[in-house]
C-alpha cells in the first residue's frame, strides 16, 4: 500500500481539519504510509501536539498551518505557502455543522458553515485540481455525508452543504479521471467526533474516525468514486437510493431521530 499510493500521488499530503476527528485519523493513517504531511486547522498548538509524535514515530516531515479556512484569503495564503511542496494528495476534512430550526439560528453561523464546508473545499479542489491535471497525477478527497441524500429537518443547511460536496466530487471524478487524477467523495454516517457536540446533537451511536480513515485509504487504492465507510453508513444510505424520493423523507427522518437525540435549543458552532 505504501509504495502504491506514494508512487501514485507523490510524497506530500495536505489535510484540512486535521486537529481532530476524521482529519486527524486521516493524518495518522497517511503518516503510517510514509506520506509527509501538511496539517491545517485553526488551533496551532493542537497541530503541533499532533505533529510531534507523527514525526518521531514515522520519520516523516510534518508542517503545520494554523489557519481559519472559513476565510477565503486564508485558503489563498495556504496555497501560496505550499506551492514549493510536491503535494499530490489533498483531504478537505475541515467543516462544522449547525442544528435547530434554520430560521432561528443566526445567519452568521449558517453563512460561516457554507464558507467553510463549501467554498473552502471548492477553492482547494479547484486549485489543486488544476495543479494535478497539469502534472497528470494526484488525488482529492472531499468529505460529504450520507445526509447529502435527502433534506433533513433541523440540520437542513448542513445537509445542503454536504449535497453540494457530493455533487461536486462526483462531477470532478469524471472530469479529472482522463488526467490520472483520482477524486474520492467520502460520505460517512454518524461519526464519533467533536462535530456533534458543537452542533448541539447527542448521538446515540456512531462509527469511529479510524474506521472512516481506513475506508478512505482503501477506497483510494481502488480508485473509487464514493466511499461510505462502515456498516452504519451503508445500512442508512443504500436502501434510500432505490426508493422513490417521496418515501425517503419520512424514512430518513425516522432513522435520524433514532440515531440523534436533538436538544431543544438551536446551536451552530465551528471548530
């Protein structure tokens, strides 16, 4: 696996949202495959805490970039700062969710989520997609969710951002495939990360970030279009794809109520 992925993509991987959750798990998985890493998140001290053991355990180079990617200027700055590195794999894991009634949440929180979940991911996919196309190799991993399949009450805007990512990723897979560039969209189900706490959601049960990261690495090796890591994501998503859309809403609404215990007050907080 190490030689296969590194020879396909190059020595460096860039991961956003790397301070915790799926981003952190991807950093650990790719470090084990001997990728040098660029770790991006808002908390610089936390990134340094993660980078030190990865350098020591795997003998790799790790650079940290403490940036808030909800600001477009910081995405542009990031791209300039890594221009000299042979980055061949990009994982856009930075994101957060809001919950509660859309009209009761603050517009600032809802717009900030769109800026991070959609605009940052699209900007980085555009920038590195161009770069990978020119060099005729590379890989992009975009983080979607099974909630992208259907509008879901009380997380409507979050689900909409993930639907955008799912659609974009599937299109880029087809557009960049002729240039030997892999585009993988990861659509996990509920995952035990800091996301739920910030969104004001109590999860009844969830998959682990490590299971999700392992699914991403395995799917990259097979050059898949989309991966839904873990049994829970598969059980929740595959049946919906064969049902009429009019049936989907009540089914997924019921399923999410069983999985998620939603507080009475709306929330919307970022990492």
